[in-house]
């Protein structure tokens, strides 16, 4: 069952929830056209390659991220200590 899409400038451009078909059973793989299966396989390969590249980049950056995090924590603690020291050197009233 298919519903024709109304023109995009129409107020009814988005179909009502009841008009949107849902899958309630698994589709037999033989019913999926070969072109669709190939396109889905290509999309999955692209996704896998992207996530693999992301993991490689993060692994390569990990030492630098660790160094920057350590430096940030040290500077933050040093700044906190300096502010506390000022408070004790210049007590108010």
C-alpha cells in the first residue's frame, strides 16, 4: 500500500502517523531487489570504513590527548593552589 506524497508546499506535506506503513514481519531476502541489497552493502561498507578511520585517528591522537589532559589538570590545580595561597597571604579583617 503506497500513498502519493502531496506537494511540498502543501500543509499536508507530512503524512499522519496512521498513514505511515510499518513492517510487522521480517522480509524474505529474496524479495529485496539486487540493486537495493548492493546499495545497502555499500552503505554498510562505508559506515564500517568511517568508524575504522575514526578509531585509527583516536588511537593516533591518544598520546597527545593524554598529554593535554594532564597539562590541563596540572595547570588547574596550580591555579587553585595559587588562589588559596593568596587568600592566606592577604587575610581579610
